C-alpha cells in the first residue's frame, strides 16, 4: 500500500443556494480543488451524496459531475452512507490511491437540501434510520437524537444548559469562516431561549438544513510535493459500522462504531487521542458532539458534555473542535459534510486558517457519522515537512 496525500482543496459557501443547481455547486468545489492542486486531469471522481434522488430528482451523479467539470470519460461513481457519505467517498478515494490502481483521484461531497419544504427533507433524512422498525413508528432524525439526549441527561444527571458550550463554540468559530452558514456568535441566553425542535433538542442544539459542496484531490505522497508544497498526508483512515436501529444497540449511549473507527485510525497512524491537535467531529446535534468526544477517547463516559462546559473545546483549549463552525454553524449539507471536515483540517494543517488557526497544529482528526451512529468514518491527517 502507498501513502496518500491531499494536494488540493475547494469548497463553496454553505447556505441556501437557490440560484445554483447540484452540478454547479459540485462543479465549483471540484474546479477550485483542481486549481489548488494544479491538476487538469484525474483518474477518477468519487461523489459523496445522500439525497440527490429524493430531493433533486437526480441520481447518477458520478457521470453527471465528471462530464460537467470537463472530465468526461473517467471512472466516476456516487458513494452513499447517509450523513457519512462525504467521508465514505474520501475513504474510497484513499483506498484507490493507496492500492496503486489510481494516481490522481478527486472526491467531492455535495448536497442540495433547501429546494424542498421542511417535511419532505425531514422524511428524506429519516431514511438513514431503520425504515421497518424505527421510521414506521414515526421517528424523525431529530426526535431519535432527542431520545438519546434525554437518556444522557437522565443517566448522567446533566442539565440541558450544560450543552450550551457546543453551539456557543461552533457559532464563535463560524463567525470568522467566510464559507459558514451562520456567521454570528450566540450567547448562553440565546441558547436558553431558542425554540424547541424536539424536546430537549432546541434550535441551537441542531444543525441546519443546507446546500453546499466541498472537494479534495488525492495523490500518492511520494509525488504530492510536485503538485502542492503544502500537501497533507492521510495517516489514518477507517470506516466502522453498528446496528442501524438504535434499539438494536448494546448501549444506545455509546457510539461503538465511532469508537471502533477511531481506534482503527489511531492504530494505523500510530498515535492516540493525546496526540491529536484538533478534532472536526460530527456535531449534528449537541448530544452527538458529547457522545463523539467520549467514543473517540477524549472524555470518559458521561463526561463529554463537560469538555464544552469547561471551555476545553475552544480554539485555544485542550481539544479544539468545530474549528470553522462545525455542522451546527458552518452548516450540514449532509453528503458534503465529511469532505468539508477534511478541507477544514487541511486548512489548519497548512496553517491557512486565519483567525480560526489552532496554534502549532500538526495532527488533526475528522469523524463523519452516518445515521444515528451506524456508519462512522474517521480520518487522521498530518502536516508534511
Ligand atoms: N440553528 C440556528 N438557526 C437556524 C437553524 C439552526 N439549526 N435552522 C434554521 N435556523 C434559522 C434560519 O436561519 C431562519 O432564520 P431567519 O428567520 O432569521 O431567516 C429561521 O431559523 C427559520 O428557518 P427555517 O429553515 O424555517 O427553520 P425550520 O424550523 O424549518 O428548520 C430545523 C429548523 C432545526 C427543524 C431544521 O434545520 C432541521 O430539521 N435540522 C436538522 C437536520 C438534520 O436532521 N440533519 C441530519 C442530522 S445527521
């Protein structure tokens, strides 16, 4: 197997892109990443996307986007793993280059969610849950996570207010990210007064529905420097799964696929949580952020929430998270999110994060979750040179 590096990145602003179609969004990100890498051709294009069929009436994104960006003829497919589709596509690209079969691979994550009315989007997102056993009983994605949050608060004696540090940190970091959806800091008061979505999840606990696209270009590490003096190496890549339905899990409050995926990535990278300088985690809801910190080894069970409460997740804290706003405030165009996380990690490791820079960042971790924890993809990235 060969080492793999990221030689180019591109992203579009996250938001409501009513004036742009799916292919235009993806095209903007791909062409920006190709420009950044200085490449005009690629051997393959992998597209992370969850809902194009349901929300945009369009499948077959591989060929569509390859053609649109001027790469007609290359290998191209869509990769789907619910909200984890973006990182699942990055891993496919990683495997293809690592195997030696392909040299230059482009990965783009794209999602366009705001063209449909809320209930349609909510029903479509619920397809990431178990249709026969969960959705049939009326759960939505928010309500499923609300049950987990309620259980967490009950088991560990945590107050709702204790979660406020997650969205406060996310919004603060998004305020200085030109690609973020919500560039506005929020206060504890804003958190407490936010309208309820599905108790106890309120608007500030929840990521928004959004449009956006992000892309990376991958190449073998031994030639990466020829393209990009600031290349970043993928030193760990792992995908792990759990039961789709929450009720089938041994312990609903432990994201075992997140733990497994992180452990596999740590082992490959030869590091542990203490070596990670920042963590782009999957804060689709405040509760997901707490559970991810615990599963990835940054906090004991029931203590993840206190990392937020005690300010340890801020840019200058022990383990900075959501350094560009995370899913909560940069926004969560579901199938694109995993690629946004990688693009942001690359910016940190190139030391191009501007006011969002984590000082002396050398190793960063990204973790993208599909469904309520059934597919989890972790990447560990390291600055080269
Ligand atoms: N955080 C902060 N503000 C938000 C927000 C969020 N998550 N979502 C919407 N808003 C704001 C909008 O910007 C808008 O503000 P404005 O009135 O100043 O323009 C206002 O709230 C109304 O927006 P709207 O889109 O009509 O809200 P909504 O009630 O239809 O949707 C949610 C809000 C939370 C229900 C929706 O974003 C949602 O379903 N989120 C979860 C998505 C999800 O499950 N993703 C998968 C997770 S893995």
